C-alpha cells in the first residue's frame, strides 16, 4: 500500500506541472465537488454552499455558486461493514457575456464497504442535468488558454445566442484509512483519502437551440487528502491536499497545506463551553496563483474564506486577477 500511495503521489506531482486547478479552494471540505463516491461517507448529514468570484480588469466578472448536500444512510447504533450514502449538487455559473450562464443539478448515490479494520472502499456516480446558455454575440466565457482553464477568460470566438440542455454522468472511487478502529458508538476521523473520478461521461441531448453544444472532453480527477495529528495543541493536526485534473489537452493541479484544531469528538453538554475548531493554510495553483484560506468551526457550522493572487498569468487579460471564495457549511452532528 505504501508503494502504491508513493506512485500515485509522484504521478500527481508530475500532473500538476502544467496547469490551473478548476475546483473550488474548499474542495477538501465539500468533497462532493471532487468525487461522487464521497457522498454519505461521513456520519449524519451535511449541507455546503461555496460561492466563488473573480475581480477582473474587464467588464462582466465571472461568479459561481455551488450547493451540495449529503446524507449517510447508516445504522448509527452498531458497527457495520457496508452502508449507502446519497448526495445532491447544484451549480450556477454566471459569465461575463450578458444573458450567459451555466447551470446543473445532480443526484449522487454511493456505496461504502469495509476493506480492513481501519479502511473502507467507496464507489459512487452522479446523474446530472445541465443547461448551458450564451447571450447574443460575444464569446463563451469558460475556455482553455494553452495549458490551463480559466472560467473568467473568453475564448475570443464570436457566436450568437445558444441554449442547450443535456444529461451526463460522473463516476468515482475512493479509499479511506481511519485514524483508529471504529466502535459501534464512535466514528474515527479520516487519516488518508485517495480517490479518482471521471466527469462528462456520455451526453444525452435534451434541448438544442442555436449553434452546436459546447464540446466537453472527459475530465479525470485524482486526489490525495492526508492528515497528521499532533499534540502541540489540543486536538491539533497538520494536513495537506494534492489534487490533479486532466481534461482534453489541459493539465491542472493544486497543492495545499494546513494547520488546525478539530472539534471535540463529543456532544456539547448543557451549559458547557462552545465546541470550536479551525483550519488555516496556504495553497498554490500551479503556474497561476498563490492561495490563502481559513475556516472556523463553531458547533455544527463552518464558515470559511479564501483569497487567491495571480502570480504567473499566461494572458494579459487576467494579469492581477483576484479570486475570492466563501464557504458556509451546516452539519447534523
């Protein structure tokens, strides 16, 4: 297993040598945006809202809102070897061209199986409806620029109004190693998560108006989410994310490092102190931007902020670009 993880890590490092990450900064905190197999793995339910926008030196700033929800269909009263999970996701992107947007909604069933005393194997898929609309004139606002993808960069290709709807699929598998063996009444934290996903599998065209629908190559995602507990402060940990994507001719990736404090793995007693936790760190989108982010856990609620500075822009249209992201998350336990 150590050899396999080392090989995967080297492959990811090689992959991140030429691109920009398409995913949200807080993808590790809302894993359904990475991989449908994560739906319902963690106990209870979770709802996450991620808002992202860019301040460009051109009119019509791009912005997006991503809403995910998941629920674990698991018997919480005893130790189990298999259970189901379900996830929902909705995305709305507004582009710089007036009247242009991209919206989708998906359902994600997943199954989780015990593969060892502390490890689990998960598989899931997403069935997604997508609507893509471009206003009169202008150009589509989410394009590749050489080796990278930038949601705020127009392609420069003129076009008329189009309106397309289609159904497509996404699949994923992941493997999770827990910090310790779980009991019937205690859920242990994840020590290591390794996964892969493939998006834009197949397309069933439901509506076509105007020109042909945009070409969407299959996007492959590979990621490693790791955590190292420590006792420098109570419930402390260091963690890191390594995320890579391949889509068509684009190679993208990001690396993040964090320090934080977990919430107490207990229920708050009546009149007791508030359960607090935090996570803060730095990230780098290869050949593109330096990122800073921080999140605060207060009981069952998490609020996070992230900011990115363009450091090696490939195009003068995005020189000096700033990216901002807000995470709001609610949990049932």
